């Protein structure tokens, strides 16, 4: 488990670019955090690392946006999901399915809703604005894989 603190949107994007270096077509990244905390901003940072020129926005109503990757032979596309409006993994399977998994980087906002169908290699990123933060732009970002929480 790794923890970071960012002081603004730019730093959050830069952290996402750093994390993006280790992602590949089999990567699934779950972003959890309250509304407006920076999940889509984090996704923007990953997309920028891979040369995505499309507008990155939260797919709240479409459930998934696809971004074409430029200049990276080892990554096909980025699939950006927002499962906030789904009740559970059955809803995800019925509406979207897991066919995207393994075909590009999958970034899933509110991914804990479908946690039971995600592979053990899934990367979880929790983004929060600490209650005791003096600045509303400060974010505490925790990155882990499922087993990390139990090995502390």
C-alpha cells in the first residue's frame, strides 16, 4: 500500500501519470471517493500519459467512455467506467459485461460496487479530502491491491 498527498489538481494529474507508467492492457484500476473528489481528474492524468486527445469526462450516464491511445504500442485503449448508478455486479454484467477486461486499461469509478467480479490483480485507489485538511484542494490518495490491506 502506498499513500500520497496532493495539493491541487495538477499534482493529482502528475501522480496519475506516474502510476500510468506501470499500466498495461490487463490493468484494472478502481477509483473510489466522494463526488467531486478527483476521480475523473485522476483518469485525465492517466489519459494524458498515454497521449489521449479526446475530452476526458465522467461517463455517468453512458457508463463507459473509450479513449484511443496514441504512441504506446503496449496499450490499446483506455476504457473509463462510472458504475455509480448501478446497484451491483449483476447490473454491470447485464448492461456492460466484462468483455472490456484485458482489451485495454480499465478505469472504474465507484468500482467497489462491482468488487466481487474484479480480478485479484485489480489496483484500488481511494481519493479523499481529509476532514482535518486546511485546504479544500488537498487530497489523500491511497493505492493498494486487495491483499495489501491485510498485510500491514
